[in-house]
């Protein structure tokens, strides 16, 4: 089966880019063919989004009117939740229960921004008190314009929802480009948006190569805002492209997030959250807590329990019952993660468990969940994002040492702390240089709360009301209300 591009309310074949096969990471078998958009296709999509924004009236609908479309999209996703989740498993490899969770969250994201769009109608503009009483002033928020959204492969539909829902709620129009290896559920989203009756040009989907379709979006003068989730190097490139035309930009990039466990933490809970922090989604999570720091008194017992439980994780095809760890997303990712483990070993790390392709899995991009110890602080395994089911565990002596080790990173996306002492947990949470901090847990993510990183982990925040602000400009409207003439030139 061949997929088309969705541009200006129509399904169209790519101009010249052709099609490329996508494969199931569990079996390495082909699934479908994806259209590869050219620069010309992107130009048509951006022009359609421009027209829908500048002339056709999407930004001038009330929030309540736009909310109706968003709710119809949420319903459309829920209606097909099972089917879309299965497609996500085929495309990305994640276990079905995780995919069902993601798809439910994606629907919830559209409902959440529907509520916010409605709320904005009832709130009205903010009145600004001026010292000069001859004037009145108000601040209003308006949609930025055409948003170019570029997303990665780890949460294909959910990442689309995180960008498309707030953008449409704000009144922006959108050109979305999913990752080349996982476009199938974004294509489903386009079909749902079409069925919801969203006017032509408001949402456009261009699948294809980052270097062609993605680059054409970021370079296009008709795009006002770039919203990106992905790797640091591409993030830098996007920021540079945005700088040329002063496009608005928000970036959600990588991380190397620490998890600090004190002696007084509950051992079983700590092991559970460490595993959830690094093995969920095969560790292909930007906020994965991949550096675990454990206080000396607990370290030997915790490491032993972690290894014991990690060995029990059921690996397999994400569609099979009881599987908790599927294959990595692609051959490339599999090779990269295996390469990172080999490099860690060469640097002196010890493999406490895992580290290779599991026995009996000759096909598919499977990898054992891996625990590394003795990882040198200056090695790539400790410093760089691995983006796989690989955790580095290390002991520490004191609270100041733990904080120093945790913050010694160029990233600052997330951090977690576990302690039975509430005051200490709060103190450490305050000391973390990270945009997302978890106490006594790791990874739970809520649509209502801000999401984004410090340092090289990105710029801006998604989700919650911050996610809506990403797609809004602020305008002041000032009125001269005095009956007295201004009297500067004309006395
Ligand atoms: P990537 O940066 O290679 O690709 C992300 C997207 O950018 C894809 O759609 C790709 O086609 C596109 N792209 C590539 N080159 C481009 C270009 N020149 N111009 C425009 N678009 C281009 O990253 P990836 O391999 O898909 O994802 C893994 C990375 O993403 C990891 O580093 C991870 O940390 C990060 N990530 C971050 C978050 C977050 O919320 N902060 C979430 C998921 C993934």
C-alpha cells in the first residue's frame, strides 16, 4: 500500500520524490510505502496553510468554534484507538499497552486544548493599568501564523498531538512532518482531521526525508513558527534557519537525565521507578533517567535487585501478550545503541546484565535491557544520550556530591530523586538544573504540566498553557481617551 501527502484538504501523490518502504522493526518485513515530499510539495503545503491563515478565516473563528473541531479529532482518535495503537506497534515496535496509552494521551491532548481554546473566549483581553490616565491599554494574544511542526519517531502520534493540538487551538495553521521511519499514525491523524471537517489548508501533512521535506519547511519564508522535537544537531540547524527570518522557534531536544536514590528510599519502589525510567519505550525517551546515582549504603542491594528484575523483563514482538520490551525502532538505532555499549566497555564499563541481541531473536532490532556499572565520568556512555534500554548506575557518598554529579551535564531536560526524607527530596529537586523534576517517581507526564528542558535540552515549553503560548503572539492595543488634544506639534 502506498500513502499520499495530505495537502490543502486533498490526498495527493508527491511531485517527484517517489516512495520509500517502511519496515516492521519486530520482523524487518515491509509494511507500507511512504510518500517522499519534495521542496515543491512543501511549497504547495505552506501556501495552502498561508491562505487558510491569511484569508480563509481559521484564526478568526472563536476559540469555542475551533474547540468543536479539536473535540471531533479527539473523538476520531478514540474511535480508532485500538487500530491506531496496533499500527503504532507495527511501525515503531513498542509494546501494545504502551501504544494504547500513547494514543489515549494523544486524544486527551486534543480535548485539553479544546478546553483551553474555549477558556480564552471567556477570559477576554488582559487590561493593563497605565500610570498615564489619558490612555487605556489591553494585551491580546493572537495566533502566530503558519506553524511548521517536525517530530521524531519515538512517540509518533503523541508528538504530533503535542504540536498540532495547541497550534490549531491557538488559531495557527500547520504543516506537519513526521519522522521518515514512523509516519503511519500521522497519516491516520490526517484522515481523522479530514473527517472532522477541518477546513482545507488548516492542517497539512508532508511525509518524507528530513534533509528534503524538513529542510524545505524550515527554510520556507511562508512559515512563521518552527516547532521541533528531535536531536540536538538538527535542533541547532533549525535554530540557525529560524534566525535568518526571525521565525518563532521552540525546541524539545535530548537529555541525559539523572535519577538520585538516597539510602532512605524504599528499595522495591526505587527499582520499579528506575526500570520505568529507562526501559519504557525501549529507553527511546528524551527524558529517560539514564544516569542512576545510588547512595553507597543502598548501592549493592539496589544493583542486585535491579539486575535480577531487569533479567526478567519479557522481550518480544510488541503485539504479543505480556511483552514489556519490544525491538528498537530501526536497524540504524539498533546499531547505534549496540555501538554505544561496545564503546562503554572499551572505556572500562562493566556490563552487569544485558548488552547484546537476546538469544533466539535472529530477526528484528531486539536488544537486551542493559545495566552498566563502573562507567567513567568522562566516557560517552555517561555523557551522551544513548537513546536505548541502557542505564548507567553509580554510587555516591553525600547529597552535595549527588547534586554535583547530577548537574554535571550539558543537558537539562529531566531529573528524579527518591528519598524517605521529604525535606531532602525538595532540596535536591530545587537544586537540579532541569526543566522536569520527579520526586519518588520517574517519567509520568501530564498534558496539564509544562514540558521542556534547560541548557542544551531545548527552548520553550510544550503542554499545559505554556504549550498554547508557543503558538501565540502578544499584541498591545492602546487607546487615547483624553478629550484634550495631544498638543506637541499643534498647539
Ligand atoms: P532527528 O533530529 O534526526 O529527527 C527528528 C525529525 O527531524 C525527523 O522528522 C527528521 O526527518 C527531521 N529532520 C532531520 N533533518 C532535518 C533537517 N535538516 N531539517 C528539518 N528537519 C529535519 O531525531 P530522531 O532520530 O528522529 O529522534 C531522536 C532524538 O530526538 C533523540 O536525540 C531524542 O533525545 C530527541 N527527542 C527529544 C524529545 C523531547 O521531548 N525533548 C522527544 C523525542 C525525541
